[in-house]
């Protein structure tokens, strides 16, 4: 459990732009992992789940930061 909270603290310190860059990188990693898994080249399939969870955490923090900075005026 310590790893999850450390990761959340790390991403909470980042700016909105840094979070967007990190999310895009994670999405590319997720795509590559899925492609490797499709051709049976991925031995550690749990990494797909880990990356999906990290993307969700980044999205959560990103949404809260955007709401905090811009209020409810964003569409």
C-alpha cells in the first residue's frame, strides 16, 4: 500500500502540463503493452493493469487540479 500513496503524492506535486505529458506517455506505454500481449510476446500481463490504474490516478488528480484552478467554468 505504501507504493500507491507515494505515487499519488508524487503526481499531486506536478503541474497540469506535466500531468498531461505523463498521461500521454502512459497511454503510449499501454498501447505498446496491449500490442505485445496480442502477439503473445508479453510475459508479465499484470503490467497492463498497473498502467491502466496509473492512468486513472493521473486523470483523477488532473481533474481535481483543473477544477481547483479554473472552477466549474470548464467544459
